[in-house]
């Protein structure tokens, strides 16, 4: 059974860097084919995916936020860390980590399961 | 602004069937079978209820079904229950650099 849990600050100030950790169990990011993603959801809005990291340390970022995002993994701890620089109040959202599901030609098909999410508020 | 289009709200009485649509383009919904649907109750994480257009994960009620015609996918909830009141999001793979799209969401209200 795969479980995921996000952790990080509840509040960050504008211009600061956000660091979030996803701690997971039930799989290893050393296993070929495995990956993990980050998704955020502003209050009252739809989710959007942010970043993906693969077993071979390949990474993908959503184009609109690419310059502000970084994702890394620590396979010994079963953790993935997302950093987002230059935070702004519009970045206020619940941030989730989730397991992406791919087909044989690496089309991203869906995310499942998801963690419970962590609400991050950007405010001075 | 999402590249997928969903109605903002759909409502129905208990026991009725309702359908939520999700319209995209030939680069996403119309070109692939990678359409999924999520149910989200307030304060909870989205829950996968349909994947690959019309497949239900284990444990999801058979009252939920999916279909697709052209560039429009649909989620049907039959025998509507009070517990079905939630937000529903469609998603799709896309050939654009965005890689993966979420719809704007549809609020389902049980009258």
C-alpha cells in the first residue's frame, strides 16, 4: 500500500523560498519506472501539476513555473523535496504529492494515490 | 485558465442520474484515452474515480461511469446520493508542453 505525506511551513513571507517534503512508503524511487509528482490547488480553484521526478533523477516542471521550481529526491529516506523560490500571495495553495501513472510511451495518464496535502499561505 | 472546459455546476435530486462534461481538443481529450475523473470533498484530497475514460479503480461505486465522444468526455453519476455532493475534476494528457491538464471543476449539488 502506497502512502504519502507532505510537510512544510504553513506560512511563508512574500519573496521567501518554500521548501516542502513528501515522505512516502510502499514503493522505492530507486525502482525503474517509478516517479513522484507535486500538485498544488489554490483555494476554490482547480489543481495544477508542478513538478515530476523519476527514478533515474530525470525531472519535469510545469512550463509557467519552471524557473522557480526545483525537485530533488533522497531515496535513503524515501523523501522528495520541492522548492519554490520568490513566493507570492498568489502561490497560496494546498500542495500535494502524488504518484503519476504512465503508459509505455510515457504519456502521463493520471495521479494516484495522493497525500493529504499541506496548506501554504503566503503573507507578510 | 484551464484548456479543458467543464460546467461550473450540475445538480440533481437523490436517485437521479447526472452527467458532467469535459471538453478539450484533439491534442488532449479527443486524441487519447487518457481521461480521468476525480472527486473532491471539502478539505480532502482529490480521489480518483475514473481512469482511462471508463475504468473504475477498485472500491469505487459502479454508480460512477465514464465515456468519451470526440473531444468531449463525460462522467455520469447514477442513483445520486447525498454523499456524491462534491467537486469533480476531469484531467487529460496533452501533447502540449503542459503535459497534463486539469479541468476547472464542476460542483455537483444534491438537491
